């Protein structure tokens, strides 16, 4: 990368010329990025979506920590260190976000994203020192901003920091969803409804018990996601290219980790064997697997609610989901369960992302994984969209669910499953015959038992009591 800045002779006000080992390249005059980013913009117009903003921000935090450390150790001049730190602070405060442009799907194991940050930080630091963008004799993207670093230790460390920062609100979102489901468990605690197995009538249950089961599943997700942060705390900053640490003094390796701990407020720790996290991406597979487990539960709950709220005339109609928008451009009055659908499709995307992460992690070779940008994009997207989906699902669906008591009672009365409660008293064969007869004659199980004089009215009431048939034990005894 050139240490100088040349203006193009024909269009001096439009772009500057920068050089690298491949030759010269025109860079927009007002751009804070440099030649490496300009090449990446030409090479990777793939998704038309820049790398995740949290990843960029985490790299900037690392650049600040590195500049604080290299400046303290006099590995770079003090004025340069101060300028880099100030530039990083401005960016972290929201400046120059439009300069981080490299596509999320790129070759090079994240080098282009990393260099995009190096160049933007360098050029802003140059301005802070009174120079013109592109005058790398003042602040160099590699010699100064990237001092003691490599993409191969910076990029995975930044991904860990970004993932931790997104895991925390996700864990909180699941905690809030759990609490909302538990409130519904209490609210519907006395409402009897038909249970179902394999979509067929099964034993009765309380509507609250149904929501209690959902709450339990979400509680497991909440705890798993809360603990997932521990998997990401080990960083290998200072490992440089392949984890051996060549180019990074021992004092830097120890100090930069401590500085990064302070800047992030995270319990980061230095890897005892940096070659491992340089080449192995399994920790991200593990975390993604926990996201997939949470997505599976979310999809199950969303699909259950869609089915139980189906109708209003032609479906089950036992629950009513909040109506949040019109459901059809042609069918007047139609309202769809769009919040449950949204939760479900986000869950599907997270599951798909997990597959991409697994393939990308397995595709690493020898001392580096070239597919880490796919891991980063997929993992951070999953964390973000799952958080938003859970929050919206809770706020705009779960909180407003009501029970159609009449429909629940109708389905329960029309079903013959209550015959199961009679098995301990009448035997399986007779109870089965009663159930079949009740179905054929359109009568209730209770009516048939009383007509045949098999049990007294008091016995039937005790056996079929909602509190008896929805808890462990033999009803009526």
C-alpha cells in the first residue's frame, strides 16, 4: 500500500490514486477506505449487503485496544496511537458508518472486512493529525492501525465479541417470553380443553398446562443461551497469522487482552493455545446449535398456536390470537396469524443458518478457515433476527392470546376420550366399547355410563372431575 497520495491529473477532484503490490487503483477522493477495500468492492458484489455492523464495530473496538497497547509499549508513535484511538471513538459513536461497505460474502477469510476497518480508521486518524486522506506516511493502515495483528486473530476475536453482545439481549428476550407464557399458564389454569396426540383426540388438560409446557421449553432455551456466552470468551488476539504469535511481543499479547476486557466489559480470557481458535471454528457451531434448539422450540410453539387458533369457523378455534392486520387483499374480513408465521419463518432461517455454519466450519483447512465470513454472517444474523422475532412474538401475539371456552368445551364433550378415565373402574374392554358406542350414537360417555347404571352419578362426577383427570393418579379414588 502506498505511503503517499497522488491526485489523478485529469480528474483531480474526483479520486486519488493508491498503490499496492498489484498496482495502482483509483479511490474516490472523499472515501475513507483505501485500495484494498476498493478492490474488494469490485471483487465481491455478491449479496449487495455489507458485513454485519456489529462485526465492524467489534473490529473497531479491537483496533482501539491495539492502539492503546502498542502506543503504551512504544511500538507505534504516541501521536499516531492517540489519533487512532480518537478515530475509533468517533466511529464507535456513530461516525463514518457509510464507509464500511465490503460485502458480507467474500473470499479471504475476512481480510477485506478487516482491511476496510484498517483503512477507514487510518484515514480518519490522518485527518485528525492534519493530513489528507491517503497520506499513509502519517498513519498507515498496516504499519500502525494493524500493528501486532492479523486478520486471522482479529476477525475471529471480533466475531466472539459481536456474538456475546447479541447473545445477551437474546437471552433476555427468551426470559421475557418465558414470563409471558407463565402468565398465560396462570390465567388459563382453570380452563379444561382437549389434549391431542398425533392430531387425534387425547386426554383432557388445562389450557394453562399447555402454556406451562411451552414455558418450560423456553426456560431451557433461556438458560442455554445465557450460558452460551462462556463458550465465546476465549480469544486469541496476539496469535497473528496462524496462532504462533509471530510479530506480536509477549507484553502486547497479555496487555491487549486486559485492555479489551475493560473496553468491552466482557469476561474475555487469553487462549493458552492460540493455534486452536485460529484454525478451529467449532465453538461457533456449538453456539449456533443452541440457537437452532431455541428456534426449534419457537417453531413448535408458533405452529401449535396457528393450529389451535385455526378457523374461525372451519378450524379448531380454541385460542384467539390478536388481530394485528388484515389478512387478504381479496377475502374480506380475513385475519391471519401473521405473528406466529413470522416467528416460524425466522426459526426456519436460523435452522438453515445453522447448516451453513456447520458446513463452513467443517470446510476449514489446516491453519485457517477461509469460510469464516459465512460463519460470521450466518451466526450474527441468527442472533439478531431471533431476538427481534421473539420480542415481537411475545409482545404482539402471546400477551394478547385468549381462550374460546365454549369451543374448548364443545370439543371435549364431542370427544370420547373421557372413557380413558373409566378404565381403572370398568376395565379397558368395556371402556372402549362405551367410547365406540358414544361416538356412533352421538352421546356423551357420561350419559352412556349413567344410562347403563355402571356407576352412580356421584361416582361419575368424581371420576370426570377436571381436577382429577388433569393430574397424576387414578381419577375418583
